[in-house]
């Protein structure tokens, strides 16, 4: 591998490691709420809601997020670093159509997050929901495609990890939709199931970033 390609992978891995900010900022923004914030009943998007009101797409809780600008900036930053990392790290993955499709889907998930950040749920629910759906579907399917490619090319553990993580997200999406349609908690609540859908992709990106940097240093 050339020095230029190696350098690209390094910067791509770092870009994916920046996904950690998504979890840190959520925690910080939650702490700023004067009213209770529930991981089980509040959506992640409630943290980016720009007004204090009873607005919610299914949550019974009052929404008031003083640091909503910080949360929306976090959505946008994640939306930038995911496709940037996908572009820069593509030489790490075995070549082929599956690589292109899988990484393109991961990048598309980032576009969805940018829409989520620029269009908070109470400002433009249509654009917000479109961005969320793009992240929900594209990101998890992308992980499965990349995982299958890695598995076929004898990267067994990494491939299995990617596929399983993507399947967790898609299964979570099905339960999340059932939860919303039936207006029931199904154990975790709409907020909990949404996290099952959303979290696999940034966690996967962080793990992949660590693995890439570790292989390069080794």
C-alpha cells in the first residue's frame, strides 16, 4: 500500500473516531434539561428540539432542551465525518462493487444526519423524518454489505461484527416502527428502541477506526 493510501486510511479512521462526540454531546445536552429526560421515552431528536413545548411525535414528556444548538451541531458533525471516513478509508476494504455500495450507504446515512441537524423535529418534521429514515436504513444496510464483503474475503471476525451490528439496527427498526404504530413501549419504549436503531452505526465507525489505527501501528 502506498504512503498516500496509508495516510488516507489514517485520517479516515480518525474521522470515524470523532463519532464519539455524538455520545458525549448527548450526555451533556441531557444534563442541561430542567425537566426529566427519559432514555426510554424521549427521542434523541428531542435533544435538538428548538422550543420548549409539549411537541412530540410519540413521547408523553414535556420537551425543553436549552442546549439544542449543540445537539444539532453534533448531528451535523456526525453527518460530515461518516461519509468523509467512508471516502478516506475505502482502500482498507477489499475492492469490488460491494465496497462501493456499502460505503456509499454509510455516506448516505451521514447525509440523513445532516438533514436531521439542519431541520429539527419541531421546525420541519418532514425533512427531519426523511433524514432520520435515511440514517436508519442506509447505515445499517451499509454495515451488513461491508460485513458480508469482509467475511467473504477471510476477515471473519470483523465481517461477522459488521453484519451482526447492522442486523441489530434493522431488527431494532422493525420493533421501533411497531412500537410507534401500536403506541406501546415493547419493553424499551420508543426512545430505547430508537437508540437500538441509531447507535450501531456510530459505534461501528468508532470500532472500525480503532482497528484501522491499531493495524497501521502494528
